[in-house]
């Protein structure tokens, strides 16, 4: 439930409400605005909500109490009506600017990651993507360079000024990956790895949570809730395509998820058209559609030599194609009142 304090509420009033909620066994999230303070109470049983709300409304300084009925509390728009802005250094994700994250699926070599980082930076990307730990459907596929890959990403970031996003797959690697990256990515196969979600929830690193292959939007938001319950509210969602009966594309990119998430949640939403399509020729149109639908950012695979890529070369854009695409994306963003 959400407790909204009046603009005249004192610090003693706020502390009194917090104490009353904690006595009843609730977890507390405090949000102080310019005019009002909002207290989020987590852990209410459905049958208790009405009576507890009535009791809390009698306390000094309380304007009103709003029960949250959705199974995802912290991620819901009821809890946080205004869009959340996540700051990664000087990059604001969730605001007017559409943030472009680009780079190779996998970090393969120093030459490859440096060349790609320079290309995407010059074309307008502000965050470098690249996998150091790679999940593979086949156990014989390329699995990434692990710590060496993280070191190469950090080296590329130092040279180009780009921020880094990379995937963490194992709870035991969260601390290691956090030392090198600016954003922790949770891949589609790990959306329901609740041990991993709880572990990244204990960090204060921004997290990009990809939608599961066959997950509903509600299940996706509940996965975000696992992270936020640990105290990490720096969560952004990533639509990357879901598995359907269609086999022309690698997945089916659910563009409708973008406005749907905007209706249900305050969290920023990113779209990954590369995995959604699985075909380089379709990445551009889907990226444009994502911006038109309201996406806050894009996650795009770029490789200097896709024909030599160790992973996902078929869906990676060549540098010249990425440069052309960013020009198109800027035009679409401007048309919907945003900027690249």
C-alpha cells in the first residue's frame, strides 16, 4: 500500500507512520518529493489491506492510503506514478532522450571490441554492449572470454568514454561483473533465476532485465519486483522478443509490450530488435517502430565483420548500416517529441 503524507506533515508524523507499519511487519520504502512524502508499505496480506489502510489514515499527517492490488507492488505505477529516471553517469535513461546501447553480441578480441566501440560511439551510441559470459543453447558453442572479456570492455570504455552493459549469469559472479560494468544485464534465460535476481537486488548497480522467452508482461514485472525488494530500484525492462509459432524470425518482437509497460509500470523500457528479429535486415524497421511506440532505449548488436562473428553474426549490423540507422532513428525520435 502507499501512504501519502500531507504537505504539512512533520518528520515526527512520518516516523510515526513508519513505526506503525513496521510494528505490523511491513517493509518500508520512503520517497521524499518536493511537496509531499510517500511511504510504500510492502508485505500486506489481501485480507488485511482494508483494515490497515483505515487504521493508518487516522494517524497525524496522513492525507490518504492507497492499497496496491497488483502482484507487483514496487514496479507498479500505483506505487510510483511518475516515470523513473535511471542515471548511468551523465546518461539519463527514461527521460526525453532515447538511449542507444550498441556493440557485439560477444567480446571476442581486443581488436574487435575496440573497433566496434569506436564505430558505435561515432554513430551516436552512449553505452557499449558486449558479452563476456555468454549463454549458449549448445554446450559446444562459444561461451565468452569471462574475466578477460570484462577487462577488454573496460579498456574500450576508458578509450571511448562509453558506459558498459554486460550480462551476469551466475550469482557467484555478480561482484566480479559489478566491478567492471555500469549496467548489469539479466538475460532472457535468467529472468526467473530468482537467486540471481535477489543477488543483483543487493547491489546498487542499474539492472537491465530481459523478458523471458515465454513470459507474460505480469510475470516480467514480478521478476523486476524480486530485484526491487532487495533495495535496488535502478531497474529497466528489456523487450527482446518472445517465442511463438512463427519461425521466419528468431523470436516475435512484442512492440505492444512497450505501451503496455508504460501503462502498468514506472520503470524505463528498452527494446532489443536484434534478438527480436534474428535478421540484420529487420533490425532497422523494428528499432524505428520501438521508438515510435515509446521505448526509452535500444539495444543493438553491431560487429565490424559479422561474417566472422563467433555469436549471432546473422543479426549483427555492419558499421555502415548502424551509422545509417542512427540517422533514421533520430528522425523518428524527433517526430514523436524525443531525441537521440
